[in-house]
C-alpha cells in the first residue's frame, strides 16, 4: 500500500516537471519574440494601416481614409517606376562587387603566408567600419569635378574632368562602385572563412591525383563555397539597394534627374520630405511584398543548389 501511495504522489510531480520542461524553451524565446513583435511586426501592421489614410504626421491634423488611393497614386507615378528600375540596376551592379570579386580574392589569396593574409584582410575590411556618412563626405571631396584628387589625376593624364556625381549617365554607377567598395571587404572575409573551412584532405587528395590548381578550384572549392556564394547573392539582392541609401542621400539626393534614386530612397522621400505618411506606408508595403516574394524564391533556390561536404 505504501508503494502504491508513493507512486500516486509521484505522478503529479512528474507531470509538473514535464510541463516545466515544455514551457522552459518558450520562456527563453520570449524576450526575442517580444522584441521582434515590438520592433518588426507591430510597425509593419501599423504601416499597413496607415497606407489606407492620408495624413501629414502632424498631431493635430486629421487622418482621412482614402482606401486604395495611395497605392493607385504610387503605381501611376513615373518616379516610382524609375526608382524601381534603378533598384534593379543597383542590384545587378553590386553582384560582381559584392560576390564575384570577393570570391576571386578569397580563393587566390588563400595560400598567402599567415601574416600577409591577416594584413590584407585588415586593410580590405577598413571601408566596412567607416561610417557611411563620413565615407560619403570624403568621396564627395575626392570626386569633385573642379578640385577633387581623382579629377586632378585624370587631368594630369590629359583627359577632361569627369562629373561623377553630376552626369546622369555616370552618377548611378558611381554610387554602385562606392557601395561595392564598402561591401567588398565584408564579403571577402565571409568567403575567406568559408574557404578556410574546407577539409584540407580533399585538396591534398586532389593534388595527389594530379589535379591542377584550376581543377581544384572548379571541382572542390567552388562547389563547397556554393552555399556561402548563394547567401551573399541573397543578401545583395535583398539589401543591396538599401546599403546605397547613405551615399544617395549625402552625395546626390536622388539626382541628377532622379537617375540615382531607388525604391528605398523614394520611400524615405515620401515620408520625410513631403510628410506624406500614407504614400510612404503604401510604398513600404509594396516593397515588403515584392522583396518577400523574391526572398521566398531565393531561399528555395538556396535549398536546392547548396552543397555540403558532409
């Protein structure tokens, strides 16, 4: 009888212990979940609500419900389509600078002596830690068509000064190069770390079989780096135009003639230049839905084409 009584008493305790183990993971996740809800999902839902109103963000001004009119106005705006086209140009222009060139650097500098490799990695990463506004101010001085150092060098070579930030045909490519200059060090370090993680025995086995350096790169390194390359491609496509915002804002203000604006800058322009919170929120929702679909497709491609050696 005593054993039966003890067993009856032990069952509720075991149930409570099991319940605690089930609740504990959710308690650990609660702070992160609360942060996401407060800073990500609540602003997103509020933007969706504001996208159906006309309001100038002044506390005493009325909020007028306009339904889908903000979305119709944005889609009818030539400036929006120009910004969307420029966003695509930014993404395509940044892919070689943020993925292809860092991949080549990471592979072909892997066999450098350790000290030399650390020095070059430190140097190439410096642009990443410089504040974008500070970097933009320095580049404005360097690219000045009258007295900038770069145009002084071009003049010494016998050519006319180049209006890097004033010429509509060149300005967007100048912003792309400046953004890529800042990102190239970050991408190189990511790819270098992934390259160093490749099992050395695979490389040695290929060398013993008589494989050349290019064959090792083509058949071993590139397939094993595919996951990292796809990740950087995903980041560049989704965030490349956003990374250029500071340079656009400081150097060109979206000009000349709107040739350097993009979807992120026009969103900011609607919200803070014209104080049209309805237009800005509608543009943000359009941006969220468009890049959400794109991210879904890219993640599916990553799952399909990623390759691991284990």
